[in-house]
C-alpha cells in the first residue's frame, strides 16, 4: 500500500545525458547544487550509523552496497571486468521488452533497492547521485519510505500489508549529477525503497533528516551519551569548519583518522574556537569525555565544556579549561549532575578534537517530551 507525501518547492533539477568522459578530472563537468538540507541535517543512511542496502532486485553490473559508501564515487576509465565497465555505484542490466515487435521496457518496469536507515528519523531531503553514470543513468527515480519496528527481513518489507509513503514521485533525473529532492513528510521512517525507472545506475544515495530515537530504548539504557548523533543529539554551530565538520564529533565509535574529527585552521589572533550542541532532550549530565584521537600536532591545547537549559538559558561551565593531550581519550566525572538541553565545548586557542561524549540520563520532563514527539511522528 502506498500513500503520497506533500512536496515543498523543489531544488534545481538536472536532466539529460552528461557528455561522454573526455579525459582529465572526471568531476570537471559534474552537475550539482548547494542543497541546504545537507548542511542542516545528518545523513540517516550513513553506513557509519548502521545503515545498509538489504536487498535489490538486480545488481548485474555493480553492487547495491556501493550506494551508501561515505566517500564520493570514484571513476577509473580503464577498469573493466567480465561483465563490462566496473562502476562505483549500483547498476542494473538493461531491461528489454517481450518480443522483437515490442523490444522496449514496459511503462511500469523499474528496478528497486531496499535501504535500512542507520537511525530512524524524519526525512528532510534526499540526494540521488548519478556521478559518472553519463549515458547509463535511470530515466527517472522515485523514493518511498516506511516505518517497521524491529529488524524486518526483505520479504517482510515487501509484503502487501506494509504501508509505503511516496517521498519522491517518479521524477526525471540527469546523468553525472547530484539530484536533490526536498521532502515534507512529518513521520518517523525506518526504511526506504529507491526505484529507478526503467533501469540504469545510481552512484550514491544520501538521506538527510532529524534523528528521532526510541524513548523506550533510551530509558532501558539509563545512562547514555546524550550528545551522540545516534541518540538524537547534534552539533548545531561552530566557529570554524575549515578542515572538517563539527558534526564528526558526535558520530559513533572512535575516530579512525585525522579528518574523522573536527579540526580548525590555525588562529593568528587572541581568540578561540567552539562548537555548540543540542542534546537528545533535557538531561542530567554526569560525565564528559573528550577524545583527540589521530590529532597529534594539531589537537586542541585546552578545552572547557558548558551546558545551558533551554534556548535562552545561561551557559554554566561544567568542565573548567583543562589541558588536553594529543591522540588521547580524556575522561572527566562531574562532581554533581548538570541539567541542560544544550552543550558547548570551547577549545583554546585552536586545533581540534575527534569526539565529545556527554554521559547522563534524561530528566522526567525531557523523557516526557521525547516520548510525546515519538508518538506524534510514529505514524
């Protein structure tokens, strides 16, 4: 069963073939735009959050798993295999008609892939990226979403009793382009179905939105990281994003290399750098963890942490300015729990941190508001 979500005004559209690859930088003629939702919201289909492509009806030329790789698609002109050109994306075989008299695909022919979001949430924008698919991209795409609890198998999601909401109706797309779509569907989703009409290839899929954690799960955990992206926290703003984004500091796991954290440019003034965060909800923060993994000659020299309760609350310092060591995980138990909905880390004078963890639990008021929002968005 399928219903259609109302669509807001659409971003720039790219249609038609890109020119054949003529040598040099393969991204030189790549068509893209600056989609605001990619800056404002995390990618819910990020593999690092646990997302996965759990099924596809066809992946003859290129595997479905490529859709969610975190880096941009790569192109190697001379790389061919037994089935033809090896592409960094998901590519299906060419569809055919039923006879010599009717060799063309039927009007409703299409290929599909099922995606499990890394964390359920409200979707605000989708990018269907056809990078390097110049003459072999789909004529059009569509995207549907559903909310199914637990860990459903592909056959469960494909059952007739599953309600799918159309987020992107069948829409023409362009080759070698970032095709962006705004989404307005006030519901928490867990899975997507990406359709390409009638066949072809897509390099990457990005699904940006607001994470909505399960309040029952968080209550069971008791104490958890109230700033973590997977628990509904997020980096709201920062003084500097020169080398890497502040959002990296609340991603799952430890940083695996220098650019997997937050690093600022070198300051030549008497100021300092900072990040502000929105927590899962109002929480009692009991411990702070600041990790500088892989930041060795460029880690922050000192750091302090503050919290505030509400949008207009006053900042209260919970960790005074403290010396940090390079490539080290620092842990600070607090003498008393601190109540807050937002947090701020200040580093002095510049440099970077890889992760910030704020361990605590939701207050009664915070848990109540989160539960109400969950019920409202759970469709």
